C-alpha cells in the first residue's frame, strides 16, 4: 500500500503578540488576586473590629438593664438575649430573640463561659458572640448574650466586589486587545517583509 508523504507545510509559529499575551495576562491576574485578597482581609478586619465594639457595648447595656429590672424582656436590641441554666437540660432562653442554634453552641451550664469575643456559625451566618455571666441567686445561673452578624456587614460590600470583578475582567480584556494590536501592527508587517525578501 502506498504511504502518504508527510505535509511539508511549516508548523505554525507563535507570534510575538501571543508570546507577550501569556506573561502579561498572568501578571495582571496575580496582581488583581493579591489586591483583591488584601482588600478583602482589610474589610473583614474592620468588620470584626466594629462587631467586637458593638457586641461589647450591647452585652453591657443588656446586663445593666437586666440587673436593674430582672425579668424585663422589653426593648432588648436585636441579636441579644438572656439565657439561664435549666438544670441538666442545658440553657433556656428567657428574654431576647437569640437563635436556638446559637444557644446550643454554648458550653455546658457547669462549665466556664468565655467572656471574650468568639466567632461562630449559626443558621448559615457568621456571628461574633460576646457573653457575660451575671451574679445570680443560689442554684441559678444567668448569662447575657450579644451577637453581631459579620456576614451581614460583609454583605454591604457586595457592590464593591462586583465592581472589582468587572474592572479586573475589563483590564484583562483590554490587555488582550493591546496584544492583538501589537500583533497586527508589528509582527505581521515584519512577516510580510520577510516573505517578500525570501521571494
């Protein structure tokens, strides 16, 4: 059987513009990723700092109001509440609108309750929790809870993330456009000149 001869056509070569495109786009993507990550962590740090301040002030206000008028559940700020130890059955919410999932994450009534801020996840939200143990009557333990919704705070910056994503996409598209212009205006005339000389 006859063997077909291999094509003698030269293999396509990568133009100068295409060689320039890969490192240029890679550098732009890396720079954008670093800038985006830095901005995200800066915003997150600011949100956590604001959340800690708000939670600390809320838990102090609720504790003062509860000690002044025990059992008064009126006018509690959103995300705050009062729980009491209910024997071996854990904690029971007696005031406020805290989530049962949040209460379930507390330590056992006999264990120490951390007073410092703690980041927890409840009902699909990232929350900053602050607690305070109140002096109680014998056999009764009361804890004030205050939370700040970190997810909601970060959600306020969704428009910023959208603008950054669109800007990054436009920058990459513009760089590819510049590469094509370089390819057309620089590489092709040289290739045509080389072909004319070869003739």
